[in-house]
């Protein structure tokens, strides 16, 4: 079972925790320096897609709408299939 956990995490759990702690410290410091918050980032991403929806697809025509609608189905299926194939 430990080999499966190591394979899933990409390394031993202890090393992964240390890497995540160091990376979290660096990212937290940089976000504080630039005055960013997680909520602000998510709000900006949401606003970007809302504006893209209202203005961008008018400029792109139907191609962008087809791409977004198709991706809404294809991407989750791809992720589920990758997760199911990972167990083998």
C-alpha cells in the first residue's frame, strides 16, 4: 500500500509535505507582497470568464461557443477516465 501512496504522490509522504510547506511559504510571501488574496484571484478569474462570455463570444462567433460547450463535456470525462486508469 505504501508503494501505491508513493506512486500517487510522486515521492514519499514526508518529502511531499516538506515540498508543499516550502512552496506554500514562498507563494504566501509573494501573494502578500503583491497584495493578492485567494478570493481576489478567484474573483478575477470568474470576472474574466463572465466578460469573455458576454463580449468575447460575440467577436468569435459560434466557434468559441461550440468550443466551450464541447469542453464542458469533454474535459470532465477526460479527467474521470484518467483517474480510473490511474488505479490500474
